[in-house]
C-alpha cells in the first residue's frame, strides 16, 4: 500500500494536470472566439485593391 506522502503527491499531480487541461481548454476557446469576432468584423479579409 502506498504511503500517505505518495498518495498526496499523486493527488497533487492529478490536480495540476486537470488545472492545466482546463487552462489550455479555455485558452483555445478564447482563440476560437477571437477568430469568430474577426470573421464577423471582416478583419481577415485583405483590403480592396486601389
């Protein structure tokens, strides 16, 4: 049976992993939102030729 210290480390590693996963998921969502706003405003289109 693992010692309490090993279990504590395991729980902390899992918590850090879940936190990192959540952070990366939110960053990805913000990026998708920014891309959608750019498309809506037409920021991705090249300027018209003069």
